[in-house]
């Protein structure tokens, strides 16, 4: 199948790139979309039946924030309703097939498409638009709010930054139709949590709040109802909108901008701190650079009180830098020698004090108990390491090179050669010879052994059919390494009930506790 290339002349490019809109310029934009659809896309679909609709987004001009693509998909939707085009479901997209001659499509689009779209089209929230009035002095208002010094610092670190990126929602005045919808789904609790979130994670974290905390407070069902109501009443809604000059404004943006407007009403200002990334030495501003990932930072950096305490830029804060091109995985070759990969495992194991899990780059909570200096060393090391297995962005990982994480650990000398991969973990010998069914169990058993604490492996609970992991004196110790699996969770509840009934003090350990066994098991030393 030959590739589809959209060709635009210089005048057409100017129409697409326009940022200020009038009625006449919007008409020009619509006519251009129609022309390209009829003269370039439809003939291509005739020659290449089954072309996937989602691929259009990759090759259509995106400088107008996707509105070009939205108009093309509106045409496809209307044509499918008239059975002139078949949109056959294919995964998360559609395969496109022409059911008629090109002339019939041209006739329909030219004569009645606009009226048909207004009458019968029911596009998704991503294609509904809101009528907006723009302030002509929006730049001056944004600069006046933030101050020239703040704008200059942001621009010096992020030259491509648009003032609209930081100033959207500065003036958010809505008509009664929109106000009634939004206020119905906004509570005192929402406002309280938003203020607390912004005070901790910074001025620019409102979008992440909407994606995460607001979703949790409201619930998936009510959140869906909110977006649907905004979408259904889009034609009745008007807002005065200062900042990011997008027109028309997609309806699904509205709840985000409404929530973002509160920080301006409260008079909050960003606390700008310039830092240098400890991995790449790039200058960055934490509250801006990391604002879209505060949920991940909150999970993996529990010791910090604000984003300004993070010492790594957004590309490297979670240890995910890759030593290869992100865009051409198939063309990449292994660049890290096998010996170097082994060395990385040894260094990470020595640094954290126990055997790292195969998800060592996916979930960093196992690093939570390191002090800041050790934590930063671990992040630098993780940025140098390939992941456990290949993904969309990475051409290889430890699994592809060694066969499995177990084999990589054996190659690094972390585990003995007779260790075995089991269905639910790794069968391995602890340092005292005890047989353990996971690397987490081995970590705990080795801690008991190194602290010279006598321990019995797999003692039997009263009743005679369930076993604990260890017994130390009167204490039973359990390592819940598979919590979250239904049958396993039921067994946890049964063991807790037995321990409670017979007065057995039960010490429960989870994977997140492995780095902090000294605190978790200190009672055994007394």
C-alpha cells in the first residue's frame, strides 16, 4: 500500500496555521478541509481499500491542534450514515471502504454535507466545539498576572513555550448554560482538595488534579455524565476565554479549564525554581517540567514535599531514559554490552540491599526507603539500564538478552545456578539453606539469618492445614507477595482469622516493606 501524503501549497499552509479566527477565516479553513478530502483523501481510499482511519491523524496537518482531523472524520461519519463509505470496526479504529464512485461522494459533500452534518451528525465529545469570545489583549493580561521576570525565566528555559500554555483560564466567564452544568459537579470537597493539591504540587498541576484526584472524588460514572452534558449542550454554551487561542474549543477541554480557573481566582502564583538535572545536566523548572506527572512523582517520591525537591527533569525523573532512538526501534541495535548489563544489576542490588524485582523500572516504590543521596544514585543507575523487556520504545531488555530476569540474576552472581522459575515466582535458596518460593522471601530469610535471629521455616497454623512463612519465638511472619490475586487474598483473610482466634502475633510484610525490614522486624531483636 503506497503512503498517503497530503500536499499543501504555501497559501493553504497559512490557512491551517492561522491562530486568530474570524467567520471568513473559518469558512476558508472548512473549504480547504473539504477540498483536501475530495481531491486527495477520497481518491487514495478508492485505490487503497481498508485504510485505517486512525492513520489519518499521523499524516494530516496537526498545527491547528487536530481540528483538521476532526473535520475529516466528520465527513467520513456522515458518508457512512449515507452508506457511501463503509467504516468497518478494526480494533480501536475503522477500516475505510468506498461503496460508490468518487463523483457520488463529491456530489453529496458539495450539495448537502454541511446540512446533513448539522442535522444528523452526533460526534463524540472530542469533536463538539464551544463558542468562545477572545480578548484582544490576552498576552498583556497574562504577562501582567505572572510578571515579566517569571515569563522571562520560563521562556529562557523553554523557548517554544506559548503564553497560552500557562495562562489559559485566566479569564473564564461562562454563560448560565455552562455554569449550571459545571457547578452541579463541583463540590466544597473538590475545591478544598484542589487548593491542597496546588499548594503541594505547584501552580501548574491543575490538569493532573483533574485527571486523577477529581476523577476519584467524582467517580467514573459522574465524570462521564459531566463530559456528556457539556458535549450535549455544546451549542448552547459560550465562554469568555483568555489564553490559549484555539478555535473552536473542543468541549472535553472545558472541565479542565474551569478547574484551572480557580488558581487565578485565588490569586495563586507559581514558585519558580531553576534546577539542573542530575542526569543530563539540562536546566529545568520542576513545577512546570514535572506538572503533568505529579501522580507518578507522588507515588515514587513519597519523601518530598514539593516538586521543587526533585533533582531530575521529566525525561529522567522516573529512571526511563533510553540509550536509543525513540522513533526507530526496528533500526536500533543493542548498544549496551552484556557485561555492562550484568554490572548494572550488581550495582543496583548493592545499592538497595536486596534483589531488585523484574519491574525495577516500572514501579520505583522499592526505592522509597533510601535516603535522598542513595535515591538519586538509584535514579541515575536506572536511567543507564535497559528495561526488563522490550516495549514500543525499547528494542531490547534483559529478557531478550538473558532469557529471563532469573537468568540475568544468575549471570550476575546474585542467585545460585540451581534457582528455578516457578509459576508464581522464583524458587531459590536463602543464605542459610532455606528454600524460598520468591526473591522477596529470600530477602527476608537472609535478613533474619544475617541478624542471627533463629527462625523456623513454614510453621503450621493451629488446625493443621495452613502454613506461615516463618516463626520467630511467639511471632508468625507472613510475606504477602501475591496480594491482589483472588484466591491468595482469601487465604490471607483465613490466616488472619486463625491468628486472631488463637492469639498469635502476626507480622505482615508486603513487597513495599522489603527495603525497610530493619524497622518492620525490629521487634524481633528485643
